C-alpha cells in the first residue's frame, strides 16, 4: 500500500497561503528562509520520474551531493583528481537555477575529500568540516586529529576561504540537535575560531532523527548557535523508524517533521532545511540501520500529495510519481 505521507512540518506554513500543491521552497522563502532543499546522488539522475520532482524548484531550490564531492570520489588514486560526479550535480542544479551545498571537505569516513579546486557561483556553502566531534564533546580521533591535533580545523577553513571566497563555510555534525555536551563543544569551538580570526560562517545541524525522539531543546539550541553570529542550517533531515511503518509511527513522524520545521522557522538565523533525499527509494537509512527506514517525506512508490498538512488524505489531489 502506498504511503501518502505529509511533509508535515509545512502544515504550519500552509495556513498562510491558498490551497496549492506543496511548494515547500516557495513557502520557506516566503517565511524569510533562503531555501528548502534535498540531497541527491549521481545514480539517481538516470531515474526520469525522480529527476522530474528533483527539478521542481517550487519544492527544492537547493541540492546537496550526497557522495560525489567526498574524497574517495574526487581523488580515487593519489594525485589523480576527478570532479565529474560533483560537476554533474552542480550542472543539474545550475540548469534549473538551484543552489548547491558542497558536501564535504574534511571527514573521517569515505577516505581518501578535498574539493577546493571546484568553484561555482551556485555553490553557496561548503560543509568544510564534517563530524569532527564525539558525543561527549571531545575531538574525534580521526587521521586528521591524530596527525595534526586541532590545527587541521584552521587549515581547512583558511584553505576553503582561499579557494572559494564567496561561499559560506560550515562545520557540520550530528547529535547537536539538542542542548548537551556536544552542542556546548560546538559553541566553544566556534567562539574559539572567531577569536582567532579563522573564517567560520555557519553550523550545520544534520538532524538524522528517530521517530518520537526529537530533542525538546531543539529550538533553544538552534537559537544559541545563531546567537554566535553565524548561519544555522538543518542539513540532512530525515526521521527514521523501526519497520514496518504503522499509522501510529507515521502520525508521530508527521509531528516530528513539524517540530523541526517549526523550530527553524522560529529562529531567524536558521536559514533553511535540506532533507536527506526526498524519497525512501534512495534513502541511506536501510543500508546503515538494518530493520529501519521510511525516513523520508515520500516513500519508494510515493504519490505526491498536494496541500501538505492542509487536507485529509482522501481530500488530497495527487499525481503518481512512481509506479
């Protein structure tokens, strides 16, 4: 049975406009945000129905390459560079006037990521540093930290600024959605970088969440990040559950998406939200968390729902994207 699921966070927004189909980005921009976007990946670009929705700029005005800008993709052999995968997604975005978030430069996984040589006006932000903190607030014992201490942080940010002066430079991490040791460490790190004159423009809050477990301090935490004078973005939003999906789980998931969008909406420094792909057909969750899934706003055979959160299921006017 097809899962008609509302990207319910937008339910809060739709009361402001007449009955129309989705228009997630249109609504976000109308509320003063820079974009509503989605991740995507190169294999998906051969799926025509998928691409048709990806190009719907009323929903998605920003794209994040999920994998093709990481080090293992850009330098598969030492000294041999290829940016074709990343360039393909940049071209896809450029052809439709969409923004691009570069993802990512320095990460402890998918080694060998350095992308300073690719510059496009459509790349508005880079996740320069990805997942450099442990949950207790200490620095992750990555090859970068064990080799250089914390100096790799300053080195990466200075190099990124020199390579792409017009882009916003972010530190991106998970489990910093709510207040706690890791979020405090992020605040202290940003303050330290600012005091040293190191370029840092934003904090990326990944928001890979579990149904029913959205931190109650989410909004307050986004506000404390924004109070540092940097941008804040929800960069990789999805809300997974243990399968099979049930009406109760989907109802809670709807509330969880609402909570995240409402929190970003309430914090002026939260500039936008990117979902970590828009359909379960290409979600990373089942591969990373066996037995879990249904994390994205659309399922693998999604019927695209109009008036998200505004009307009941049997009132929605839908058109099939996948059969």
